[in-house]
C-alpha cells in the first residue's frame, strides 16, 4: 500500500510538472 501511494504521488507530481511546463510555454508564447 505504501509503495502504491508512492507511485501515485510520483505520477501526480509528474502531471503537475507537465502542467507547469505547458503553462510556462504558453506564457513564453504570449510574452514573446
């Protein structure tokens, strides 16, 4: 159960990172 939670947390973090990167790219596009 602990390992499963760790994996879910890692996936959630990666998803948040992807969202942040996408938002960052959008900001770069609009600022340039």
